[in-house]
């Protein structure tokens, strides 16, 4: 069966329509993909902006905290030199400062006698100690501070670490028998 010229003419518009539909569907898929990518980019940008905002806020807060820590350090040195009513006054100011920091979720690190932890302590010195085993904090030079939420260290404690009992000790700090 041969097709007539009229039948061929009828198939042409249908072929053209099918081709147009296929082209439109392809363009629609391409636009849908572009929209999804743009939406994902927008979500990523929002997350990045939020993270950058939180980081900037944290850095600003830590700057203020470090300034306050320096004031507390100075007050503690003044307290050590003061006596009588002046010492009591300084104690009250120190207590108030610590309470305010606690309200902000910032607490002191007091590692005296604890094992040295490089994540929370900066070892400035090492010395022999009969009171503390090797690798333990024998003296706190400067108090550290940490966040209660997650325990993130805001300022490392500056410490002296015990080397053990001296020349009569093994490298691990245990006394030789």
C-alpha cells in the first residue's frame, strides 16, 4: 500500500507537532533542572550566611570575654596583694564577675592535680613534684575558661606540668624500687 501525497501531507504536521512537544518537554526538563539547582544554591547560600553570622558573633563575643578575663586576672593579682576591707571588696567584685560569666555559660577551668590535657591546657613549664605524678598539672599559672554548652575552651589554662619525682624516677614518673 502506497501512501498518497495527501496522506504524506497529513503526517507532516503530526511529525512537526511531535517534534515540538519533544522539544518543549526537553526545554521544560532543562528549566526544571535549572530551577532545582538555583533553589539548592539559595539554600546553600542561606546556610553559609547563617554560619558566617554565627562565627562572627562568636568571634565578637570571645573578644569581649578575653577582655573580661584580663580584668579578672588583674583583680585576682590585686586581691593577692590587698588586705582587710579592700580584699573583701575585690572578692565581691570577682564573685559578681564569675556569676555573670556563669549566666553566660562560661565557667573556669581549674586543672590543678588533673592529668595534662592539651585541648584545655597550655604547658608553660615542667618541674619535679613529689605531690603530683608525671604528666599532671602541678601549678595553675593562669586560669582557663570554657563554655558549658559542649565544653568548648574559650581560653586555655596556662599550667606547670609535673615531671614526677626527679632523678630517682623512671621516664613514666614512677619511683624506682
